[in-house]
C-alpha cells in the first residue's frame, strides 16, 4: 500500500506540480492550498508524510505541522520553503521536524527525502546526552555543586 502524502502550498501551480510528481512516483497524494484545508484533510484521511510550505497566509508551516501532529502524532512533517535561511533551518531542527527542504532544488531532493523519512522508525528514539555530559553532571553532584 503506497504512503499517503499531504501537500500544502498556497501556490496552485506548485501544488499541482508536486501532486503530479508524487503521484508519478507511486504515492497517494492529498492536497491543500491553505492551513485550514490541510487540517480538514488530516481530520478525514490518515497521512504518512506532510509536505508543508513554510510561508502561508494564515499561519506558517511550523504552526500547521504542530496542529497536524496533534491530530495524527505519527505524522512526519517536511517543511518546504522558498525562503531558506539558517534561522528557519535551526527552528525546524529545534522543533524536531524530520526534514527542512528548500524549494530551489526540490526536484532532486524530494523523493530521497520522503523515502528517508518513511524509512525511519515510527517513534524515533529521544536524543541522548553524550556520556561525558552524564559523567560531568554526576561528578558535580558528588562534589556537592
């Protein structure tokens, strides 16, 4: 059974192009051209991956992803943007999104990114502290600091 991908973009031409590209690659595709529509779709249909345009009129892709994850906690979000910056990439990392993908070269990166996201465990392990940090914390506690 092919994975279902939600694609949200307010640019209708980009939305149609992504839909056709992903369908040709064998995925089931659900589209939304607004945040509200994306939320409605996820209420109706179980999706495996959400490809979310970061810059949307009502709310940004990060806000939409947070709402979608409340509805479907196992949903994997990919933030898709034409306005890539270190700040937004750091924000995506901080919020623990699976991927952050610039629109400038999406054609080459999209399918490998989706495949990688789908191959990861459904519930990734929490990030672990390095062992030396644990040792340092223990040493401080032993010394009464």
